[in-house]
C-alpha cells in the first residue's frame, strides 16, 4: 500500500469524535467493561508537538486514550483572545489519528454549560500564588471548573497535563486531591522549538520579528538558573532576568523563583527545590514559560 493510501486509511479509522454526554458515557462504559485503563488528555485544540507528547505519554500509561478538545470560554476574560483563539479541528483529528487516539471528546459550549448552569469551583492554594492569578484573575476558576467537569464526565485512571502551564498543573493536582476524584494527575515535560521557545498554540500570533525575539524568554530563564547555581542572590538574579527580557522587547508580568511544589516565594536556593516562572507580553501575545533550577 502506498504511504498516501495508508495514511488515508489511518484517517478513516481515526478517533471517534464524541459530541454528547450520553455517547461519551457509553464509550467509557464499553472501555471499562473490557477492564481497559483510560487516559484523558485535555486540550483546547490547535494541537502542536507539545500536545502530542502528552498523548504519547498517556499511551505508555493506559490502554485507551481520550483527548478532549474544548476551547473553554469561561477561562478567557472579555478582553482576551477567545474569539481569535486558533481552531484547527480537522488537522488536530488527523494528528490524533496517527497516534491512534481512541476518542476525541469535543463538546459544544452548550453541552458543557447548559442554560441554568450555576456552579463554579473557586480554587485556592496554588491558584492564589500571585502569578497567573494576579494577571488573569478569572483564569483558574474557569480552568478548575472545566477540568473538574471533564474528570467527572470520564473518571479516567490518569489525566496528563503539561509542565508548560506549571501553576495550572499544581492547581489541577490539588483539585483532584481535594475533591477526591480518583485520578492520577501526570505532569509532562515542556516541548520546545529548536531555539528553546516553548511550543504554544499562541505562538501562531507572533509576527516574524516577534518570533525571532521570543526565545529570549527561555534564554533568560536558563541564564537566571545558571546564576543562581553559581551563588547569585535570588533577588539579584531575578532582577537581571527581568531586565534581559525587557531589553529584548517584552513587557514582563512576572519573573519569579518559587518552591517547585508549594509555589511559595523562596529566599534562598537551599529552601528549594526551586522553579523559575515567567510571563511576559511580546506585542499583543502573552507568553509563559518555566524551568527547574
Ligand atoms: P492548551 O491546549 O494550551 O490548553 O494545552 C493543553 C495541554 O497541553 C495543557 O496541559 C498544557 O500544559 C499542555 N501543553 C501546552 N503546550 C505544551 C508544551 N509546549 N509542552 C508540553 N505540554 C504542553
């Protein structure tokens, strides 16, 4: 069989697209009836190699994989990019077919938030650490609510989230623990472009010039980590990191050294493990990144 014919076949046999809750429940029940383990990989679509790495990790840990694709309106503020967020459903499906994903859960906003929907989770702890929450106060309430719904709709054995969104990973881990949702939250390493830029659906917003500047964010994190390891006081290393990013043309929201588990501010490297986290705007595009020290 030719390569094209083979890939057409794979696409025809691609993941089953599920759009209603009863159909989702039936599909999961069938997997459970066969005693198959189930992994969930929640996404907002516009899939890139970072998302696909989560799927590959899920594949190692469970027999069946469900990827959700839902651009969740409640985690965007009115002035943010919900309307213009990239939507590439057909290409997403083709990529997931290659990875032999079993099902794509793609509900409409009406299915997730029917008329009369009146409940919202208000996460605390890592959700109030003073980083993303400070600049996007609506964000973690929206994320926690939609992730709780996804986890309860499917009750997977594991759910895979990227370390790219490090504070979010901690919020989701606390959510599953605190609400006694029987799922293991698995964190997957950040996938980067060759020049170090963390892959993100929002990188598509960058102009050619901004794209050339963008790796400065990761470079500043790496330089900061190296300085910390060679004994530079934390406050100084953070100020240098922030200045480097500003010189490159970013507007910095935050550049922080936090305890990698609790996200509490940290004064000395010895109080770690330490994670460096940054968010900054390049033109109209907001980028985030983080690395361990
Ligand atoms: P999103 O579609 O941006 O909401 O992301 C869906 C999931 O993919 C989240 O768990 C993200 O943390 C994860 N993710 C996004 N970008 C990357 C990346 N570059 N490397 C690893 N995981 C990522």
